[in-house]
C-alpha cells in the first residue's frame, strides 16, 4: 500500500519536473519556479511559509514525520530533485548566489535520503551526488553536509540507481 502511494507521488513529481524542464527550455523561469512551489505543496505537503525559514533538520522532520521508511526516503529525494531543478533555473538566469543554496539542499537531502533509509527501488528522480558536488565547487558547504559527504565517500559512493517499480 505504501509503495503504491509513494510511487504515485513520485510519478507526479516526475511529471512536474518534466513541466519545469519545458518551461525552462521555453524561457519561462517564473512558470518553472511556480511549478516547483506547487509541487512542494501539492505532493510533499510543504507550504512556503512553513519551510522558507526552517532549518534543514526541521525540513527533514516535516518530510519524514510519521512516514514509513520508503515513503520518508522518497519524499526526501523528491524534495532534493525539486531543489535541483530550482538550482538549474537560478543557474540559467545567472543567479549563482541562489543556485548554490538550492543545489546544496538537493545534495543534503539526497545524501540523507540515500544514507538514512533503505536503498531498494530508488526513484528515477534521485539526484546524482557527484553531479551536485561538481555544481557546488567553490561553495562553502556547512560542516553537517561536509560530514555526510565524507561518510558517503568513505562508503564507496553508493550508486544512485533509479526506478520506481
């Protein structure tokens, strides 16, 4: 039951990301960002007013509270994927000062999703840790993120296979 539920959410997030990409390609960054914000609310239950000033730990609790492990993991990975898209929108606009924090959230929530929950049946929207690291070159990462990234590296960089079955 949980698996069907989260697969439906992930499929909807995949469709939302496809719409974001179409808006980006059409030069409509405002519509792309609107789609991201709508998806955060509609599929992950996050209101902008709730999470805009929240710490990463608070965001993590909002996404994972009372959820089964696979649902919690996939919500973290969906949040990461949407932040990755936001980072791309900002990057397209030359707003690196906004892109890097979005990429940082994508990296942190990808690492938490991959390291704190089961790795079975990862959704295809799972961001690539190495790609995110590359996008964050020169960006000073918080100590928590550095620590998690070091753990990830020490574990042999578990791969990020994808597919919701």
